[in-house]
């Protein structure tokens, strides 16, 4: 299933991946190669494969978990000094 950039933005916002106010962050991630997209034409705009968006969400959620664990380890290390 193909999703518009607006739909992808809303999914990412609902998933807690972004707190940005507009879809430009989605387009930036596409330009940087973080989310693969299918571009039909300039007129039709950018469309994303749903499975690619889900992969990105899983990747980012995993990265967030790692970041949270690293922060927790740093806190514990400071306490133990």
C-alpha cells in the first residue's frame, strides 16, 4: 500500500518518532535516504511504501530504546562515583 507524505508524517507523529509541526521532516529523511520512497512524478508527489515506513519506525524505536538505556547507564555510573 502506498502512503502520502502527509499520512507518513501522521504515522511518525503518532509513533512518537517526530514532534515536528509539518511534513518537511519526512521529506528530509527521504532525501537523506532514511526512508525509501517511490516518486511517481513531480505532479503526483512522493509516495512511500507502507512496509518501508514500518521498517523506519521499527529502526527508530529501537534506536530510541538504545539511547534511553545508554542514558540510564550514564546516570547509574554517576551515582556510583
